[in-house]
């Protein structure tokens, strides 16, 4: 399991769990690798159903 450093909490957190405070204000969010990876995973999940339905035409 990979981990990343959360500057808001000042500790290592598991990357697979994503941001521990996604709706709270975080001054580090614009440069947060945990946040970017979480957004990327969410985007892949959103895109996946669209790929399945486009093949049914």
C-alpha cells in the first residue's frame, strides 16, 4: 500500500483512501498529490460507464 504526505494533517496517509478532508478548506489542495490522484480515480470511474454504453449502439 502506497502512502503520501498530507500537509494539512502533517502525516503519512494511504493513497488508496484519498483525501481525508475532501470538503474542508485546505490551503495545500492546489499542490496536493493525494487530491490529484483521488480526482483521477473518480474521473476514471465516471468515464467507465460511458465507454460501456457507447458500444451498445
